[in-house]
C-alpha cells in the first residue's frame, strides 16, 4: 500500500525566509500559523493542506513552488 502526503521544499522555504530577513516567528505570523507549524515545514516534515494554502496565499505562489507530494510504500501486515 502506498501512502501519500505533502512535504515542504525546505531549502526553498529557508531561502525565502533568509531573503526576507524574517525570524521564525515573523514567518509564522506572515502566513498566519504558529511557529511550531512553520518549523515543521522548514525541517521537511509533513504539512497539512491548510498550511500549504496559507503559504501559497501569503506569497501568491502555486503549490509546487514550496511543496511537493511525498509517497511512501507501507508493507501490509
């Protein structure tokens, strides 16, 4: 069975943050999420569709600018 999720292109998000000279909290405030959600995204963790929508809206970018689909094979028990 294959499971899918959404992960951030962490290096691109970090580059954006650096270019804006924003702290983690400033980035979170700008995209209207909490700091922990932002840190999860820039560390390459799975993100929610809501987080994707907030980032895409905040920076007027399409989904695939900062995110990609992730597929993982899971062995059946």
